[in-house]
C-alpha cells in the first residue's frame, strides 16, 4: 500500500507554509495520526485521520489522496477532507482580558486576577 511522510503531506496540502514548518510541528507534538503523536517521518495512508494544532486551532483532516510534492490549491483541496468543527460565534467566545496600551506591566494583584479569570 503506498504511503507518504506526514510532514510532507501536511505541507503538500497547504496546512503549513514550508516543509520545515511541518517537520517542526511534528517534533513539537502538534501533529497526530490516528490519535498517536506523529514523528516527521511517520507515514500516512488514505483514510488516516491527521490532527494538526496550529495557532491555537486544531484541524481534523482525513487523508483522501497521497501527495509528496506541493500542488495547486484546487488539487490540494481534493486530497483531504476537512472535519474541523466551525469556530464558535463571536458572542459565545469567552472574554479575553484586555489591558490598555501604555499602562505598563501588571501588578502582582492584577496578574493574579488575570490568571483567575483565565482559569490557570
């Protein structure tokens, strides 16, 4: 059964901009194949589930076609099935703490309040 490297595949389907970025994502533990953490040279085959976590968003992709080289966007779209759930509407997202620009570093009390708000 033919297969492709996971770092090359996520680069070929345009999930990451460069192949070295795909390798770095794998080494950092941001890529998993079928629920297991993936090393850069791990192979993927058609039907595998690839999860990639970049910029705080986890994308869930199903391999439909194996690609080893970068291709055009229309062909890359055919090579995967995106099962990533849609993001929450803006009204339902949790509030992000905001500090006014130029107010300096937070005091210890403000830092503790921010951590409590964030749930740390």
